[in-house]
C-alpha cells in the first residue's frame, strides 16, 4: 500500500487515498470539538508582523475539521474569517478574465463533458488563425485583457504547434487601444518538452483541473483516451513546473465525487507543490458540474447545494490564503455575488463557452461546453461589481513584471503585493471605463476610482497613480503599472 508523502513525485503517494480517508474520519470525530476548532481558526487568522500582514494557512487535516464542523456559530466565524483574509490580501479587488475556446475536437471520453469523442452530433470546430484574430478583437472590444484559452485534447487536430500558433496570434493583436496582456492556458496534461514550449510562448498560468482526485471514480469517469491515465494527469503540474512554468492553477469539478474527498485531495495537491517546488498553486478554480448538450448533471449524484459550496470556498480561502480563487459563469449572478466576499478573487465575464462564440450575434448553443448561468455583458458585470463595492481589475502587471512563481508568492506573503494591486486595479479600471464602458458604468466607476485613489497609503505611489489615471483619461497612453 502506498504511504503518504507530500514530497513524492508519485501520484498515489502525494494524493494518498488512505491519508484522505483517515483525514475524513479524523474530521468527523472532531467536528464538534469546539476547542480544537477555535484553535484552528486562531491559527489561520491574519497576524501583523514588522513586514506586514501574514497568514499561516492550514494543513489539509485542520481544514477538513473546519469543513466538517456544523456548529452554527463556528460556521459563522469561518465565513467571517474567510472574508477577513480576503480583505487582507485581495482588498475589494476582483480580477476579470474571459475563456477563449480554440477547438472542441477531443479524443477523450470524459462522461461529464459534451466534447467527449463519442458525441457525434455536437458541432466540431477549430478556429483558424483568422478566426482567432476575430474572436480576440471581439474580446478586446469588450475590454478584456486576460484570457484563458481552452482546447480539447486531439494530437491530430489540436497539436501543441496549433496552440502555440494561437498564443502568438493572440499576443500580436492590438485593436484600437486593446491588448491581451496575459494568456492563461487550459489544455490537457502533456510532456515536459511541451510545457517548455508553452513557457517560451509567454503563457501566464497553466491550468489543469484534476476533475476528481478519487482514482477509482476518475478511471470510470474517463473510460477512454489518454486522459484515462490518472497518474499522468495527476503528476502534470510537476512536469509543468519542471518545464519552467511558475504559475499553475488547480481545480476539481465538484459534483463528480464526494466533496470531502475532493476538498482534501485539492489541499494535499497544494501542499505537494509547496513541498516539492517551494511554491503553491497560483489559483484554485471551483467549477460545479453543469448541464450541457448530452450531459445531464442530475446523473452525478454528488452534487453539492449552494450552502455547502459556499462553505467549501470559505474553507479553501482560510487554508490557502495566498492562492487566487476563480469562479466562472457556470454559476448564477446571485451565487457569484455571495462568494465574492468569501474569498473569490477572479471571475470571468461575458463568457461564451463555445468555439467561435464571441463573433456570433447570439450566444451559440451548438458547440457549448457548458450552459452559462450568468449571461450578462462585461459592462453589466463591471457595473454590478462597482455597485457591490468591489473594484473590477484588469491588471496583469505581475506577469509582465516577471513577478511569477516564488517571486510572486514572497511578495504576496508579506502583503507587499498590495502596494501594486490597488493602484494597478484603479489604473486598469480607468482604461476600461475610458475605452469601453457605458455612460452609467463610467459615472459610477470614476466616482469609485476617485475615492479609492485616496486609500493608497504610500504618498509617492498615490501621486503617480493619480497622474497616470489623468493621463489615461486625457490621451491614448495605456498600460501603466506598478
Ligand atoms: S473535459 Fe476536456 S478532455 Fe474531457 S472530453 Fe471535454 S474537452 Fe475533452
Ligand atoms: S499587481 Fe499582480 S497580484 Fe496584483 S492584481 Fe496585478 S497581477 Fe494580480
């Protein structure tokens, strides 16, 4: 039997089934242990140090106890702590991005995804470079600066050369004042060689969802194709880091397996990356199984109600305070509104989850990967965020300044990142308002910026940020950053 070892490079040792089951039992045994729960919450609380605010985070065992606890006042305290941590490290900023689907050709058999090979009636599409160009122009014209490219796995139709060519095209387009400044990549597990090529192409984060950490379920849910290989998939982030990619994004598809198992597996994966590479995941995504073409989410009997989903998000925020958390338009406006306060730091806006969707007048449904619950335009989402007291941010500065991986994390861990994030959010929001916003959003946005500029603690940074905001308003000068 495999022994748990977070430093191991073998999937069955760093995501260890026996350790997960033991952790679930430990959490169950301690879910009413108020003293232990209080001590875990105390440990996780942000602390002031001479360098700034720091947070210790939690082990998967400690976090599992919080997740199991049902004592109402403790659950309330968890939510409050998640919000406190969110505000300490991310302030009221929310980073915006959009997915861009390049191709839905796929040789895998994932039973929860309509792009699976056996689906013969879904329209298969692969964007030409001209179509990539048109999609990117449409996205730039909305105001997006940060994309996550998505593609099925198909070595014939979507080889790595195709993905690299698309990235090159995306970075080369500057329509009016538009630019895509960070391309994150969500493609199938691949070789160290290919990860090196992605690194050379200048990608931001490499994102790969584990889908489920439960090996037996994984093998059933991925019956055919290269993705069937659980170990190869689970060890992909180690190969990506070996290939030089500093920022990796984890995620599970909640609803496939029991949430406690997934939650612990996710945190063990984060601990493994920290133990081996000295840097944890850059982001964690929290998608839930949704309806799509030939996929009925009701057939997966592990779906989680909203209340538990919110608790999972709060507990992840407490356990890994420095990791960005992403929620997509799979979720409704109402739920997205709630979880922004519990730790989400990035959201997508105006997403089209089909290949070529951004250039269509109407949202196309014939090649969607999942139904989009939140169907608002980017301007509506930005307007809504401002109304709720958040600062929509289009910032990509860290990546562009080489602040990735451990350099990013060490800045983040001392709280120094906030001297960059806040002014950068305000400057990039100004760009958005000047170039793309409706009159109403402009009015509210500029009022927010004026108020928020005064909160920049460092006098010099405040002065520079104010000058830059004015320069953006008065000219076509763009891309200021700290
Ligand atoms: S989840 Fe990804 S790998 Fe699986 S069928 Fe869909 S596109 Fe293909
Ligand atoms: S400064 Fe860095 S961490 Fe802050 S919002 Fe911009 S890219 Fe993200």
